[in-house]
C-alpha cells in the first residue's frame, strides 16, 4: 500500500483498479497536486478486488476500463450489488462517448480520460460530497419511515387503550368485591387474582401507550412496572439462544422520574446486548438500591452521596476493547454497520436528566455491563397508608352513576351500594337529567367522560344548567382528557383516571362529599 499525506480533504481510502503501475502513479499525482490526503490499495484481479472491498473499506473506487482477465464494468457491477452509494470513477484511455454514457447509466459516478486527467481531483471531491449527501438522505428517509411507524403505532395504541380500559375496569371492581368475602377463602383468593390481573393489564396498556406517544411528563415510576413493560416489549426480540433474566430487590419501590424515557433507555441497551450475542448467551437486567459515596463520582459529575436506584443491563457477548469504551458516548460513534451512533448518547442524556450517572465495564470476549444510577430523594412504597374501613363507609348519600356501558354501570352501582350509599343508575345523559327531574338533586354524580350519544362534558354542562352545584366525579382516560374549556367553573369537579379501583373510588367519593358538604355550611359554622 502506498501512502501520501498533504493538506486538503480529510484522509480518504482509494481502491484503484489498474494493471499499469505507471498509469496508477500518474493518476495519483493529480490528487497529490490538489493536496488530497489518501491511502491507496492497487488491484488488478477480481479476487483481490473483492478482498479489498471487505478489508480495506474504501471511500472511492478509481478503475481502468479493461485489463487482462478483469474489466472495470465487472468491478462496477460487483460494487453496485453491495453498495449503491460508494463513488466509482472510470479512468480510461479508450472510453468513447457512447461507452461513457452507458457506464453512467449502469451506475458509474463519473469518467475521466487518461489523456486529460486535470479534472480528476475535482471529480473525486464532488463524488465524495454527493455520496455523503446520498447517505444522509437515506438515513433521513429511514428515520422518517421509523417516525411514521411510531405515529401509526401511537394511533393504534390510542384506539385500543380505550377498549382495553373498558375491559379492565370490571376486573378491578369485581376483584375488590370478591375479596370482601373473607369467610370464603376461595372467593377471596379469586378476588385477589382477578384484581391483580386487571392491574397488570392496566400497567401494560399504559406503558405501551406512553412509549408509543413519547410522553415527557414527570411521574411516579414503579420499578416493577418498569421491568414488566420492558419484558413485554422484548418478547419478540430475544432469540432462542439468549436467556433473559430479570430481577428487582423491591418491585414496589417508586421514585420521581419519567417511565417512558427510562423504558426507552433500558430497551435500547437490551437490544444492543442481544446484537452483541450472535451465538447466544445471557441478558441480565437488574434493579436494586445502592449507596454511593462522594468518592464514586468522577470530575464533571456532581458528587452527591446517598441512596440510588441501580439499574444494570449486562450481557455475555463479544465485549468491547479499550478504544471503543473511550469513544462510547461520542455522537455518531458506532461499531455497528447500520448503527446511527446516537442510541447510547440518548441513554446518557436520559440518565443525566434524572440527575443520575452511568458506568460501563467491558472486556473482549467476556461481555459488557451498563450500570445506571438514579438518585432517590426519598424511598416511598407505592402502597397507600391503610385507612379504617369506617372512613370509606357511606351514610346513605344519594349517588347518581351515569355510565353508558352496562357492565361497568352495574359494578359501580353494586360497589357503592355495598359500601352504604344509595346508588342510582343512568345509562345516558338524558336519562340522568330525567332522573334528577323526577327524584331531585343527588348528593354526588359519578359520570363517564367517554359516552357516545350524550358525552360526559355535555351531560355535565346540562347538569350545571339545571342548577346542579354539588360534587362530580368525571371518569376519564388519562391519555385523552376531556375538553372542558367551555364549561363554567365547577368548585367540586374531580377528574379521575380510568379504570378506577374500588379504594380509589371510595376515597374520592368521600373526599368529594365532605368538601361539597363543607361548602354548603353557613358562614361561621365549623
């Protein structure tokens, strides 16, 4: 391999197909004169040419048209079978006009006559610029297609989430109701099973929906829900030869963060780990509490000692050498042929946005471990503080339940009845207004926002027009809150996410009734 180095373009690799050493040097002298830095590999046979494409990885090919036992056209055909963008320039003394035009039609980038090589350097520069532009356009097209797929997924997830929540709502309410039969252990056990299945289904629906839509809100993230959602997304991506191990010291641990972004980060690292194990291996994902001292942090990081959530994604794959580790978080750096070099940059941004830090350990042939540490301001269990059953009991208050779906309506009414309320069912907004005209104003209205014939918001407006000023529980989908801009200000309006559990329903009902009753007291009375 001959080497030249001058000021000009960044150093490029040139694969030259030529059977004359003198002609090859004359061609390269034009690049020398134009201060182009390059490494060159000279070949004149098909086998050597194919080896050079694989091993030398050229930026551009400069080829004579005809040689003993090999031809430039054959070289062009072989290249275009592999790469549509790599520049290929013919340099020949025998290339006529018709042959030149045909060569361009067949995929050549340009042609230069050996008798007039003066424009070779400019042709090389232009070809490299155009090739980079073509690659950039292909990347942009790929990203656009990916974005369109995510948009379609978001639309599909949004449509399905409504129906799935309606299916899950009866599971939550029925499960809680069955648990009340403590004198029958089988029914109580069945109630717990039904309720837990409903909760897991709801977590999965919400995780898929938020992932597809790219939510950016801060929220309470539960470790168990985060790993369950990740396992769901990985179901179709883990090959048979790779075993998946997941574990959390405390699945109920919750912390302030962004579920969607952390899920994206874990998913990206997991898919990278799978690709690093083409012959099989073990993918291990773990979560646990760790205490970090100030000495753990490196220059540039804020040394905040304390309790952290440690998230680990480890594989037993090919591993990385020291050179790769040093450049791992540089934008556009990648060791994969089709990689963008932005995945790990995105992961680090997500962890940093949570106030955390990342560490990576790896060894060639021994695998890689990514460790993420998310600070915990305080450790909070997700379980709410238990209240006495008496605090949730009704006092025969009249509650009007307005829900279009018959199964949900029946369960809500039965639940409220069993806890001491006088619950009345209406299957539409018009039926609710007729009930009020006949029976008088209830103490509380529980209203579904997603009714079709007479929407929840329209029903709410009609109730207000009829003089209703007491409390309202509006059950709505968290991903599609109702538009209430045109509604008058309602003092005791409670917007509650669907599906709702029994305890959440009863607590909110008590809160709404007590607040509504307090506001009706004359001034000065406690």
